């Protein structure tokens, strides 16, 4: 199966305590696509300027990612983001954001994208997200990301609510879901979002993992325990890419399937953050992913109280 | 089996967004003992002043807790702590601490305490913790808690290192283990502590659960997902009480036993924080604990990739 993503393709400038790098391939759409592409086919929707180096497109193509929905604006400048991380890697400080070609972007899906069933709306204006959903004919599972910027403005928040009503999964971090619902308790907040229609709310907690809340229950997915975190950029989109990639790969969107998909998300995000930029996503293999999946299982499994004592030791 | 604890018995004054209460029964020793007492016998070592209401001692005795190691100083004043929590319940702001009778306390263990095999050294001066270990003849499993105050002072940090070398389990939160080791990455920091001798490092992460690091691996214990958190006071000591209580109850200090014990810790801490003061610990039953244990298992379990597909749906 195939997953379609709309999201930014960017040139990132990063500063961390471990180093600095300029004009790396970045953006939510890029991280998502590279993460998902190891599991399934990916179709990208986005926009780039004349200045995006061809090698970055080659990187995406080399993973089999379909760039048919990516428009290049001949005289435009690519979206740019500059951010800094302190030792506490959980929070990025945005130094600069330049929307550039994304400012006037109107997505127009190629015909062969319109029957794709798995769709991820990466963080972008809710209006663009709506325009994409409206062009997809029979979506089976739509995931949505957003950010404080759209939640804080009453007009874009209204649009965001329209999008939430049409998706299956809402990805938000602690702060975003609290801001959106006005509820401090995360489970109460998640239920408010579920009441709008989605099947599951996926709360991202960075180094603490992620929690899913659905009508079928709660699932706590641990983050993969890493010795080294070099660059958390794209962690959330890599998590989403692993998750959506697994759903599209298996076609199993049941509660059990979602749990497995979240673990794929955790594992793939771990590859993303342990090196700079997208390097980790480019180097990971299906075998390495499967190995970390099983390790994470070992790190979280414990025995039922009803298991016989002899099986316990 | 029996677990022995040295720790504070206090009168707590608490302010949270949900209310205020004065001179409640508090202190690490009290929370630990009430948490453990639902699973096993508890012996308390500590000191109180003339002003500790008899009803508080009755509360402890009503759970079968042995107060033979608690000294009452006839003209002394009981240890007092006043704290405040904002909406972000993870961090307590200490308004006031009065050591009072704990200032001059020298623990002297009753003869029948000296053969106890399970020992918990709640947060108190490392010197007092050492004095307790030295009086216990054949400790099987010793747990240790501490705090930034003792880590920050070079002299008490030296004492703390002596204690760490003699215990099986070190309970620390993120900030404490980073401060103690000077390492930012928690797994690297945990290995530094393990190199001093302990069998396991238990990193408490509040609402995000706890992580154990041992020579046998890593175990991530989720926090029990709660709709309501009213008062996080004593969460760490209740976690330790559940954990040590389960170890003492089963005598199984293997890696599998420790994992189960951590889940008991998570579950029992959840009862502690969902009501004010020690109320939740006093109301919980073995049946309710077992039910939450299994719920937490459901909330964290996921399938192996090698499981047959038909078992997955």
C-alpha cells in the first residue's frame, strides 16, 4: 500500500551542543517520507524553490519516494527553518522560520494520488490540510499533525477543528492538546478530541514516548532507550512516518495494529534522533528496525500476576 | 517477610490547585510504610516530637506497621514540610522545611529489627543511612533514596557514595542522577552509578513512569494512566514502598521479580496521588492493586513481530 503526505520540504540550519549544520534537507514532509519509505510506498505533496539542491531530491528519490506531487517554483525560495537545542533536547528553540514558497502554495494532487488510502497531513496551515483531504477520494486512515501557532489563532483553530472532524488520528504533544482543549489532564483532553470524531489521539512525549487514547483503551508506547541523542529534529514526523508506514504496509488499522504501528514509530524515531539531520533515517534497515522492535518489547514486557510462579523466574 | 524503613515522619502542609490542607500525616517514612504495608510487614525507624497527634500513630498502627523503631522526643517538635504544587504537578515547590527532632536523631534499631533482610533508606542525611545499614546484620536487598541537597554538598556527597556502594537499588529522579554523575544522558549516568556496585538504578520520572537500568537490561515501567491527580506528595516513596513491599512479599529479587515489583510501585503510587495526602494509600485494597496491575499490563503490551498474523487481530 501507499501513504500520501503533505508537508514541508525545507532547508534546515541546526545548532546543538554536539555541532552545527547548515541547509540540511529538512521539513516535516521529508522526515515523514524517509521514515515511512523503509516500510511502504510514499507519495509526497509539497513545494520547493529554485534553490533546493538537486542532491536532496535525489536522496528522496533514492528511497523510492514519489515526488510527483512536489511543485518547484522557478523563482521561489525553499522553506527554511533554523533551530537550536540546548542540553535538554526536548525543546527546540526556533531561531528563524521562512515560509517562502509555502506562503502561496495551493496543493493540486496528481491523478494517481487521489485514490491513496493512507494520508498524513503534516504540520501546515489547516486550510491546506483541508484542501488535500478534499482531493482524496476514499481515505481509509488519515493522520493529522498541527502546532501551537494554528491553535492559538481563533480563525486557524476553527479550520483545524474542521480537519480534526475528518481524520482518524490526531498527533499532538502535551502542550498542544492542552492548548487546544483547555484541559490540563491529558486523558480528559484526549477524550475531548475523540468526541469530535477521530478514532485515536496520539500524544507525543518526546524522550518519554507516546500515549494513544482511543475508545478501545489506552496504550503507552515507551521511547526506545538511547545512549546518544544528537539531534531531535524531525522526531515527531519520523514517529508518524513509522506509524503510518506500518499501517499502510499491513492494512491493519485495528487497535492491536495501531499498537504495533506506534512501536514502529518509536523505533524509527530513535534512528532519526541519534544522528544529525536525516542521516539516521537513511542508514536504518528493516532488519535493524525489527531488532529494535523486539528489544523495546523486552524492555517493557512484564508478567501477568496470574502466570504460574515457575514461569516467573 | 518484612521490610524496614528509615525515613521522616512529618506534619505536612500542602497547597495544590485543588485545595489546601494543614498538618497532615506526611514524610517519606510514612508514605513508604503505608504503601508497603498492604503487601508485607513493615518496621519503621524514625523520630517524632511531642506534638505528633496520637491519631497519626494510630493510622500507621492500624495497617500493622511496627513503630518499635520510632523514638518520641518528649519536648521535641516533629519534622515539618510545607509545599505547593502548580497545575504542572510534577514539581513541588518547598515553602518550608523544619528538621526539628530529626536534627539530632541517632537511629538505634530494636534487636528484632536487626535481622530484617529488606531495608529502605528513605531520603535523609547519608550519615544516618549509613548508621542504619551498619546495624542490619544480613541485608538481602537495600534500597536507597536521596536528594539534590545531599548531592550538592561535597561532604554529604562523599557519604552518599559510601551508601551507594552498600545498597542494591538506587532510586533517583532525572535531575538527581544527572547532578550526581555529571552526565546528561540518563543511561550513561545510570551505568556510572552501577559501576559503584548497586544491582539496579531506578530512575523516577513522575507522570512518565520509571526506568530501571541493571546489568541485565533496561525496563521501562509506565505510570498508571490517571484521569485525576490531586496531590503528588509522596509519589516517589509510595512507588518505592510498592516496589520494596513486593520484593519482601515474594522474596524474588531476580530481574523478572524487579520488573513486577516496579509495576506494583507504579500502581501503588497511582493510588497515592489521586487523592490528598495519604488517603489513597489508606483506601486501596489488594484487589484494587491487582486490577490496576493487569490494566497497566493491557496498556503497555504489544505483540511480537514473530507472532503469527492470525493471532494479531
